């Protein structure tokens, strides 16, 4: 199995991606883990530039992608735009950023997030229209975990079993948000 861990904006392959790989690798000794460096590691690079770079990686058929924050949006958009074979898990990811938007709910997409994540806009109950997680239930099998913050490293021990279940094709041990909410 090919597993790609895609970092978030201003992140790197040596941040949260590495921490999650270190927890997942012992349970999946035959998996091939990859943590590519994408252009959005530079904060001023727009999401669409990294989307092109992700396309250029020529990911293997049916690769598993765990995208953290912007990395999840990019992986989901790649899946929508010609790579329905990919299995994508978007972790603490927005449904839009810069000029990259999601519009479909393909097979093999999961979103794990918190609708109260202040980085994604969930911290303003008076203006929920700026919440970039609100559309996940119509775009993916969605899991809204209120305890999750945008700091993946702080929650890595709680997140890893969810990711491992997904990678192994098992049910994620969390309550799924019903479609259409």
C-alpha cells in the first residue's frame, strides 16, 4: 500500500506528517510511506500552485492520501479532478482555500475535522458562513470531532487509531455526521 502524508500550509514533511507516520508505520510494516514537500510550505504560495505540484507527483493507482489542513483539500481536489481511484482522508482541512474548491462527493473520501476549529473559521458562531468545514458532510464521509483542534501534533495519539482504521479498511471508531447537515 502506498501512503502519502501531505502537509498543511507553511508546514513541512518533517512536521505533523512525520509524527503521524511514526505512529502508523509500526502497524503497517509493508506500507510505503511518502511525505512530499509541496510549494505551499511557503505561506505566500497559493493553493492552486501546490495542486499542480501534487498532480505532477503521478501518484500510484489507488494510493492512500492523508492530507493535513490544506494538504487534505488539495488531495480531495485532485481526487475530484480526474483521480477517482485515490483514497483520501482530509484531516482538519477546509473545503475551500484560495481558488481551490470542492464540489463533489466521490467514493473513498473521508473528512475528520472539528467544526469549532478556529483556523478553519469555526470560532465565529455569529458568522458560520465563513466556516470552511460546514460542507464536509455533503462532500465526504464526515466526522466532526469537537475535541480536535488544528494542532495535529497535540492530538496525534487520538488521531492515529482513526487513521489506522481507515488505512486498514475498517470502520472509523467515531460518530459519522449524517449527510446533508
